[in-house]
C-alpha cells in the first residue's frame, strides 16, 4: 500500500475522537511578513502546494492551533509570492503596519478547504492521534507527531507511559490505515517497536 503524507496540518492538536479531529481547523501556513503598503501579508504555506490558500475565502488567524481567541478573516485577494509563499489581502488589514503586526500568527482553515488526496495518501493532521499497532495486535501507542525525513516520513508514536517509538511510513511497513477507526496497522518486524 503506497503511503505519501502531506505536511499540511502538521500542527493540528491530537484528539482521540475521529469526528472531533476532522472538524478542527488545520494549519494552512504562517504569516512571515508584510507585502507592499496596503496590508497584504506574506504567508509561508504548509504542504507541498499553495492551492489550498489561494482558493481560501475565509481563514482564521491564531497564535496556536485551535486558539480560542482566533480571529476569522475574509480573504479579499490572493496571489503567488516568493518560493514557498503566497500573498493574502484580508478584511480589516489595510496598512503595512497592520500586516506586520500579524507576523508569527498561524493561518488556519477547515479541512474541507484541502483537495481530496488519491487513495493511499493522507494529510498529516488525519494521522495525528491514531493508534498504531502491529499485525499481531501489539499496541505501540498513538501518533503524536510526524517528522519529515529524506526517504520516508516518520511517525513519532507515544504510549500511555510516555514511551516513544519512531515508525517509518515506508509502504513495506504500513499494512493499513483506517481513519474512521483511528487505527494504523504495521507489519510485525523485530525491533520496529523499540523505544527511542
């Protein structure tokens, strides 16, 4: 089963309930600067492509993912920017100073804003909180983070006692991913569940 993960939503806070996870806002990017004099912001986009941001009609500005003090903003205009960035003009941000004051905030949105991935591909936020176990039913813990490495992304899995394990997402190791059940099954391989 081929597994390719997208960085979008890396910072989504883990929750055990699948329906709750899928309703939360996810990180689409981070504000890195102002553009021009009329309040446009420069956003370093999360994920491989900026399409999700360029098509956004509404975003939230947050200090942390799912910030209770987030601010909803309508998107007035979008445009491409420097490599890895897009430009957004937001309702209520009309000057360079106002845009500069937003630097460091996260730009978040609904998971529904993201394009559907082909079968066997998952956004990172979908896997955060999933239970990982071997084919024989040995539990390893829940996915807490995902690390991007050269060859394969790596799941940082932590059990109830705080023991951490690193599980590569190589297709040969991943047997199944069931997002509804919040469960990932990996092959029985000696040493795969060794703590780090």
